[in-house]
C-alpha cells in the first residue's frame, strides 16, 4: 500500500503524457498548417512537460504526497466527465464558443461552493462564464487571428 501514491503519480502522469503526445501528433497532421500554429506550440510544450513529468515519476524523482483518496477522486469525476464530453463531442457538435460556455458554466456550477438556491450565485456564475468566453473570443479571433479549436478527433 505504501507504493500507492507513487503508482498513482506514474499512472496519472503517463496518461497525461499519452494525451499530450496524441494532441501534439493530431495538431501536426492537420491542415491548413497556418491554422494550427498556436495549437502546435501549446501542444508541443504540453507534451514535453508531460513526458518530463512521467519520466521523473518512473525514475522515482518526484515528491509525491499521500495520493488521492476515493472521496477526492469522486469529487473530480463530474468535472472529468464534463471535459470528456466537451473534448470528444460538444466542441464540434455545438461549436467552440457554445460548448465552451456550457462546459465552463457546468464546471463553475459543480465546483462553486456558493449555495445553489440563491439567485445571486447563478448570476455570478453566468457573468464569470460570459467574461471567460469574451476572453477566449478576444484571444483566438482578435489577438491571434486563428481558427477556433475544433473537437479533438476532427
């Protein structure tokens, strides 16, 4: 049982490294190349850091804590499910901005400790979501002048 935190770290960093390498590969094989400059940059940095973390975990050169408890993993599960639906379906089916707004609102609602019965908290969540989408639009459409990200497997 004492190897549990180390094993959790190895498995988690291995999965993240695999996702990072897969996303980087996908970004380098998509056309038109100019539209994928930003995703290539981000995914390459992500993949390199993820591989580095995985290698550190395999070699035992990481400082791991006690690991995640079952309760903590249950707390993470709804957010992971929202992000899986977003990445593998909603981004393409609903469009980037609509899917991002729905996913952000869902995540904020799931993890915001404010009471769900108060109207003010729902207004706050909606305003935070709107501000987040405005920043995303400004980043992709106005600053970087690139296509919006699409569903991961498109």
